[in-house]
């Protein structure tokens, strides 16, 4: 165990949560209430909630009770002065307000881990799925230097859209073993909770499928390239290369289905290499995949980044979405594709690894890599 690990086990790091009352915010509360390194210090939400004890402000929808150490915390306005003692600020803010609020927190030299879409396309902001591209953390010093005035501790780091997250974990495992993927078709069956609370009207979703989720297909097609791509460097300036050395075409079709939690997707891929790997080789590569977050000892990382089902009818959202507390990705039905090379099914818990769990592992990685500056670093 490193000295930093020891220090983290002895002294808890104060964290804040913006959007603490929402769907993602509640998952943050549940996951952080037992975290070995982090302690919830401040909560923020909209003017509808501010000034109230958390238990009165939120419409709690989790299956476990509100943690007792959080119930009485007074919800604050999302202003940096209320969070100045937090080394880490997690954001589950609505995208309509996340841009301005997260920008103000960064300008106040606070480290923000965001779930919103607003900064994902920013060329200096890493878009990190912690089971995939932790090395993109190396962009943070450039982001801090570019800010006027330059920042010492503050930055914004985003995680991906919930459906992109489920896709890129197996794609990264396959690229690691077999080299570049050049084409991917993905069709999603996305849970209602992905739209936040109260989300899609029951009259629209019960007994139905809605074959459109605004902006989702573009997000999956674009974010996948930023996440699976590398970082190029010219004249001392880093840039995300968008997988441009090996062009990758992604075609996504996104559907909302009457499932509460858990995004399921069917995926077909074509590899550059010929002949392509067999379904058995693909299964073995997925099982063997170990992300750096696991070897580095990030406490929220799942034991199996990818769990491969052998049963022909799995994964299923109702049965598999809480496996490993929703932190891993389940894959099944790995088989040959008669059009591309290989096809399979993926299930990822959209509220856990698709949102709050990813942010928390990103923060753990940032602490271990010294990107989040702590008194104990
Ligand atoms: N749900 C998912 O599966 C998922 C997955 C990945 C990413 N995301 C992203 O994560 C973010 C949160 O999603 P969600 O599903 O948790 O949404 P949600 O349930 O609608 O929660 C939104 C949160 O934002 C707060 N908020 C709204 N207006 C505000 C304002 N003017 N000032 C300060 N706070 C304000 C709300 O506070 P009040 O309760 O006080 O209104 C609430 O805490 C979104 O950007 C979403 O796209 C969601």
C-alpha cells in the first residue's frame, strides 16, 4: 500500500455534490456515504431546494434510506463560496445550468467532476470513462494553464453520456487485444431513469418504445472517438486525436424503452485486422480486460470491468443491472456477425457506471495521480 493510500485511509477528503437532489445526485449520496476516502461536506441544488435539510428537499427514489449523516445537511445555492472547503465537487446538474455553474466553480479554483454534456466537447476538458481512458487526465495541467488567470487546483473533468459509457468499455478491451476497430453499429434500449426525474411521462413509455432520444445518437458517435482516441502533441500543446490515426465510424440508433434502470445495447464491430478474432478470442479478451483504475487500487472500481455471460439470454436489465453495485459492464451473446465481424449485447447501469460511479472513480484516479491537490499529497 502506498503512503498516499495510507494517508487517504486515515484522513477523509471533503467533497461536495451539485444537483444533489436529482437522479444522479441521489446515486452520488448513496455511493459516497460509505466511501473509504471521501466524506460529503456540502450539497447544492436549485432555488427550489436551497435552505432546506436534504431529506426535505429531495424526492428520494433510492432503494436504501437516505444516509443518516446526510439527512440534515442544509442544501445550498450552487455558488463556489459554499463549497470552498471541498477538495472535490461532483456535479449531477441539469445541462441547462451546468455550463455556467461548473465554469464558475472552476474559476474559483475548485476541481469539478461533471456528468453534464456542456464541457464534453471542450478541447481542453478530458472526457473520461475511468475503465477506459484514465490517461486523458494528463490534459488537466494544460487546461489549468490556459485559464485566465491560470489555475492551481481548479479544473473540469467530465464523464461520458450513459449510453456511450456502456459501449466504450468493451470496445476498448477489444482494441487493446486486437488493434483498431474501424466500424461499429450500436442500437440502444435505454432506461427511463436516463432522462432524470420525473423524466418521460408514463403515458408515453408504458406499453411502448420511443425510437428517438434528442441528441443521443450524435453524442454516442462523437464521444466514442474522443474517449477511444489518444492525445497528440505538437509544439508542446496537447490535443485529443479523436481516433484519427485509425478512422473509426460509429453509427448509433437510440431508443427509450420501459425499463427503470440499465441501458442495454446490441453492438456489431469490424476490426482492421484480417482475419478478425473469433468469438471465443473476443470472449477471452473481454474477460481478461483489467483497467488501470483496478491495478492502481481505486476503491470504487469493479472487480470485473466486464462480466461475460455464457447463458444465451443474458444480460438482462432486471437481473444484471445491480451486479457489482452497477459498477461493471455486462456482455453476452458474443457471436459472429455476417455483415461486420463480431456482434454482442452490452448492459450498463446508466445511473451507476453511466454516471455517479464513473465520476467517483475519476476522482479516485485524479487523487492517486496527484491531479487533485490535497494537503496530504
Ligand atoms: N440520469 C442518468 O442516467 C444520467 C446519466 C449520465 C449523465 N446524466 C446527466 O447528469 C445530469 C443530471 O441528470 P439527472 O438525471 O440526475 O437529472 P435530474 O434528476 O433532473 O436532476 C437535476 C439536478 O439539477 C438541479 N438543478 C436544476 N436546476 C437548477 C438550478 N437552476 N440551479 C442549481 N441546480 C439546479 C436539480 O435541483 P432541484 O431538485 O432543486 O430541482 C437536481 O438536483 C444531467 O446533465 C444529465 O444529462 C444523467
